[in-house]
């Protein structure tokens, strides 16, 4: 982003074309970001889990909690995260007081399957 800003600041313009959202494929069900605490942000939204409370994943069976502070200590869980698009929040694989990334050896682009 800073390089683009500098490029525009000196008077250059960017070339581009409009692209309709219908032409952009949906993201796969996967981990897209791992934060500094080892919380693993997915591409999934709350509506993707259809009001279930427990999920079998390739990582482990996970319970769903609305907020990280509701997850018991050292318990792995799926939560409604802080990142999102507009009003929609991405789900995260977390371990309260630990690193889901390290405990489950999770990497970005790992599939999240239920």
C-alpha cells in the first residue's frame, strides 16, 4: 500500500478495469490469516455453520462460542471473530490461553471442513 501511495503521489495513475462481484469466485473454506496469538481466522461466516454448537474438524472437535472471553481456559473452540466484511464476522479457530496454530499445526490455506 505505501508503494502505491508513493506512486500516485508523484503523479502517476494506476490502470485497471471494473470487475463485477459476480465474476469473483467464493473463497474456499480455509484458514486465511493467523494472528500473533495463534488464533486462526477462517473464510467462513456465522451463517456457514447454520446454528450448530459442535463441529468435527480436521483439527479437533470444536464447540462454538460467540466470544473469545466465553471460551474456557485451554479449550479449543470456534468463535465469531473480530475481522470481517461489513457487519459479517469471520469465524476463528482459537484456544483460550494458548495458540491454536501451534497446538494443531495450522497453516494459512489449510482447509476447514466440518
